[in-house]
């Protein structure tokens, strides 16, 4: 392992100020973060900020991080470990999603770019469990998508170690420096879906509809479908009935839910869990697929299939709609998209919630006119006006951001009445639900 040194091991991008090495520069001096792990599903906690300024690195750990961390220096074959700091905790038997980030006051890191790895064992004999470079590398770094995230099972009584490092930046062959600064740690308890990977083991979600009203959607979760957290992997022998819209045509670890119809119409959407910051569940790329059925597990009847809510805008999460029949049993299949780019292939996994809104996203019956929605001006800088077809003069309006998180929820909005949404610059999806039906529109907010 590394030893303490007064020398700066990487370029600091915070000026020419001299800093002492962090107290947790070494694995042996790791900071205990056990209080992050509450043991309660859906309950999150945040600690920090912590700093990696003037920290040293552990190059001897690099070989196990190939294809997991991606800051391979020019002429090298393994990622760099340049300015790493350490944390420790003892497992409580729960499954968690953990992330670095900028959610605590004072957190500021160059490019928001960390790398993280989770180990078990001892400092002298570390065993890598999982590692992550970026939450979502192709998204805007100003939003923090270069931070790190992973799901895992914290086995009871086992000691764990977390290494957080700054990314080693190059522009072509030119060294740009190492991300240094301060960051916080976040963890949230998630429900493992280990026992719910087949229809007969579906997890009942009747509670989501009990919580759904005209003025407010219902939520259930967060759930975990990851291999490290729940032990769920690809099922090459799975029956793909009803998944015809799935563009990957594979079962990458489907998880199943069940509910009983109550006679109402609903739209069920893959969600980030709502507005509470403790429920910001992340699913890789937010790229899910769903299939909805009714009947019995041995004789399922497909109702709806969903791949992407709006792929043109990069909104890759899924949603399905139904006009439920009172007393009828329904089954919902949730799966992550499978990418295959030749050199690498991987499947989306992580944590997610399900959201239910009144109204069927699939619109009116086949013999009725199409439901038309509109938002203007679009792009918008200030207030916007919502419009829709049909006889209803009021509607419920939900605005969802690029991560799948609800950022605005309005009840009984009057048609053509201006609404000040106070949204930051970005692209959004607007769902408009009337007493009879529902529809979606796109909205762009500009400066």
C-alpha cells in the first residue's frame, strides 16, 4: 500500500495553495461512515464534505480496475490511482445504492469527476467487490454526472472499505491534471428483488394504487435489480412473450410485480422516486423496458409493451398504461436494456421506483379522436401555457426532467392559463391527464 509523502503526486487544479494530506489518505486511516447505512428501505443519508486534495495514490490496486475505471494514462494499460482517500464500515445485511456527489454544503471538485471502488477484507488483503467510474459519462459534467455510484449487498458483520480517487484527465496526449477537491457520500437502502425474478414470485405493489389520487401520483420502491446487490443476472432461457417492443430482445435479469385491478385507468412509469432527495434512485442510463400482462402466470395475456418514453431526447425509461378491470390480476415485468458495442456489452441495472398516475398514457379508445397536447411558448424562458383537446377544461400536469424525476406536479390546471414553472435550463417531458385520457409533450427551457 502507499506510504505518506510530503510530495504532491498529481497536478492540483485548485491553485498553488499548499495542503496537508487528508487524514484518511491511507486505508489504515479510513474514516468510519457506518452511520450512512440506516437499515431502512428508501431512507438515505449524506456525509461530508471530504477532500482528496494533496492525497497520494495506490498504483498497486490498478490492475483489478481495468475496464472499471477509465483514466488510463497515455502509454499505459491500467487506470491511474492518483489522489485517493479511504472510508470504512461494517455491513448490516442490507442492500444499498451508494454514490459520491455534491449534495452537501461546501462540496466542490474539479469537473465533478471521481472514481470509487468497494472492497472487503483487510487493508493488507483487499478483495474488490464493485467499482464505478462515472454515473453517466456522456451527460453534462456540470450536472455532476461524472461522479461515481454502485449498488451492493452489505453482508452482516463483514468489514468494507471504499476508495475514492480523482480522475486523471488527458486531452489527447496532453496531461490536464487530476480532479481534486471536496465531495460528499450518499447511501440509500433499497429493496433487493432477489426473490422476484419470475412471474410466480412477483412482488405485489397494490399499495402504489392506494396512494394514487387525482392530485398526486403514487410511488413504490426503491428496488434493486443489480447483480452485486440482488444476485440477479441474465436469463438466456426466459420466455420473451409480450416483449416485442424491446429493441434488445433479451432478458437481462427481469424482475416481476403484481397487482389487482380496481377499475381505474393508470399509467405506470419507471421513476427516480419523486421529489424527496433521499429517494434519488439511479438506474444506469435510466434505460429500462417494461411489459404488462393480465391473467395467470401460466397463461399470461400481454397488454402493453414499452421500450423508451422519448428516445429522441434521450429519455430512455419506460412506461405502460392500462384500463384496469376490477378484480383482475396483472403482472408487470421490468428489465434493463442490453447494450452491445462490439468491444463491450453490458446491461442496465441499479435502483428504481415505480410511479402510478391516474389516466392511461395510451390515450383514448381506438374509435375516438386522438388526444392532442401542446405547451407554448416552446422553447420557453418564463411562464408556459398548457393546452389540450377534448371537453375537459382542467387537467393534472406533471413535468419530468431528463433523469426521470418529477420536478413539477400541478393539479386542476386550467387550459390556456399561464403557469410559472421555475425550471432550470434543460429538456423536459410534460404529461397532461384529464378525466378521460392523457398525453405527453416535450418542453425546452432556455435562458
